[in-house]
C-alpha cells in the first residue's frame, strides 16, 4: 500500500507527484488491472504463453539489428 506523508512546507501538488511515482514503482495499477476480472487457469496459461512469444519475437528482432 503506497503511503505518502505531507512534509512540512510541501505543497499538495508535490506530495501528489511523489504518490503517483510511488504507485508506479510498486506496480499497484498493474495488480489492480490483473485482478479486475477472473481468468480460468487455461486462459491464464494461454495469455502467459502469448506474452512470452511476444517477448521472444521482440528480443530476436533486437538481436538481428
């Protein structure tokens, strides 16, 4: 859980900016999106394999350049 305490003399905008950065670093948004809907185990496996294929294709393209 991301938590940011307002420091003395700090503006709310700066604290909000720190909070957003902390949320991005902790991958909270990604977790929320992942748990937004249920995937059957087979579907989850297919999605994982598709992402792996995509990563490998990208890696091969970079190596060939």
